[in-house]
């Protein structure tokens, strides 16, 4: 029998129809404003142009991978990248590769010669790395608080939940419009990169790209095949991959940054193994609820997380109800780059609270933070950090360094993604947040890291920079 032909990878058409009318004034699309290292910027490459430089003078900043506080610093941004950093009292490293040429006088000279461009006096500002929301589903932005009753599956299960019904009955333009709202909302609260589990196959990817057209935020889009297997298919380890489906997967991966699998309970071992052969980022939900953990055991006799490892995932999401054995299995996996925890979403869904400290200790993994479904939790990383810090402290009845929480929202997430973001250091992409040190809620600022983690709000953010350009607010 002849195999059915594979679909061609032609680009899908733009979404038509009327989007919500709310159109706040924002900077132009990220795709048009930076020639920096490619990071999930979908669309045509920008045309070559004259290098653009900006010197941010007299700022306080959290520098390098340790987020060390520098009370007074000059930061030179060239073509969307942190080029040089000149400190007063600060003597630590500011990049991963070369920490040798600071405080030697030469840096100051180079800065002096390079500042034929714009100079901004940032006195009174604390500059921190742009926040990274490491796990979202902005596709359900239309369903905010549509149901507060029922189980997790009743609300957001990709097949049986309220979510797919809401999505099915909303016109694509409406979905796109509310996804755009979420992107703008994240930007205003300091998020400069987000990692989205994008359901709906290639059409879903087309929608998020449409939403991002004029919002200068970085996106990492993890697409998903619009195919979920039944319990019987999983028990019998049936492969879903026909030649047509393989072709569709190839096309899907061509259009996004990797795959975001809903979970082991919707995929057979064979399917997970098949996905493990894909070359881009691989991420999967795991052990989010007690029900999902027990369903896996009932169906297959194996734990959900152990089954998820068949994907050879780079990123695990949740692990809220992972057992000690699960955490041990993850610790032994060489592929995993990090775990994303979502404490507010888990709490909102009455799932419990992830024991972040134990997950980190027992797996040895890099930990990042995500806000998960917009339907159940606002995509606000400032509130996510606050909640994570308080719950970590309360669960272990011991002080937790807020720097470690801020790292989860910046440094760790960048490292997990393998992207030059999340750190203010030489050679990193110039994504940062300018916070007013003297704002009502922050002054006097005795501990900058604590101030960011649990006192900073949208109103204390002066501006947000993405790729060296002001994406929100005004620096001066
Ligand atoms: Zn999720």
C-alpha cells in the first residue's frame, strides 16, 4: 500500500478577523530592532545598519551570574548586546568567559571613546537582568478565571478540560488579541523572555506569531502536535506516527523552537521515544498532580516522571508531586538542563505547593520559575518570585536567600535555555529592567535582592529594555 503523502511545510496564512481594539503604544517589534545573536526571533532577518550604542551611566545594578550588587556602574550597550561594564566599587566578574579586563583603566578609556552615541544618566535606577518566564500557556488568555471549580483536568486538560472548549468556540482573532495582551502585560512587569507551551499544532504557532507581531518581547515557542493518545493506546504502546504525522512534526519543528509535550499520560512510550529524536528543545509536564501520578501507575505500572524521561527532555515542568525515586531518576539523567516550577499556578489549581528546595537539592538541576496557564494565573514574574520566596521560607521554616529566587527568574532560566539572556555581563543580550530605587515601596532599599523579589511592582519599574532598545516605559 502506498503511504499517504506528507504535507508540505508551506507557511500558514495570517490570522484574519478582528482583534480586540486595545492598542497601547509600544516600541516596534523585536524582529525589527536588533541584530543581536538570534534568539527565537521569528521572521525575516533585519537589514544591516550602522551599529547603535547607548551608555547607561551612574546606575546601580545586579551584575554577572551571581547577581552581585554594584552601587554605581556604567554600562555600554552596542547593537543590542552588553559590551562593556565599568564599576566603581564592584570587582567581581561580569560575564561567563572573560572577567580579566575590568578595573584596569582600559575599560574606562574604551568607554570614553565609544560614547559618541546616546548617554543616559541612570542615577536613582537599579538595573537588573530582564526576567524570564520559563513556562507559560498564553494561548488560554481568553479564559481568565472562567472556572474556579472542579479538578485540574476539568479546567485545563488538553482533551477533556474546559480550556479546549473555550478555545474551540473563540474566533482565532480573539485568541490572538488576548495572547497579545498577555505579552504586553509580561513586558510591563519586567519579563523580557517567555517560554510558551503552544498547543494547536502549526495553527497554534501561527497565532502566537501573530500576537507577537508588534510586541518587542523575546519568545521561545515550544509547539505541540494536535494529537493525544488514549489510555488503551498507551497501555498497548501504540505508535501514533504515520508518515503524514511525521511530516507534520517536521513542519511544526521548522516553525518553532522545540516541542512542549502535555505529559506522559497522553503519549505512549513509543511516541515519547519518537519525540526524543527531535533536534530542538524538548520539554514536558511531569508529576503536576497526585491524580496524574496515580494515572500513570494505573495505566502502565510506571511512574509518570520515569515515563517522561523517555522523551530525553531538556526541561521538566512542575515535579510538584514527584517521589524521591523520581527525583533520583532525574538526577541521573544527563539530558535534563533544568526544572521549571510554577508555585502560584499549582496553588491556584489546589494541587499543592512544590517543595522547590528539595527538588533542587535532590536532582541537582538548575531551577527556573514559570507562571503556567494565563487562564488560572496572571503571567506576572514579580508576584511569582514573591510567592516562591515566601513559600520556600515557610515550608522549610528557615531563611532563604532572595538572590537564589531572583536567579531562578533570570540567570538559571537563561542557562537552562542555552540563551545569552538573564545576566548583565559582557556579551550577553541587553535585556534589562530599570527599577526606581526611590519609589514609594522600595525606599529605603537595604537589600536590593529582597526589594526586587517581594517589593517591586509595575509602578516601580521605570523602563524595560529588550535587545538594547526601550520596549516599555522611558529611561529618562
Ligand atoms: Zn503548563
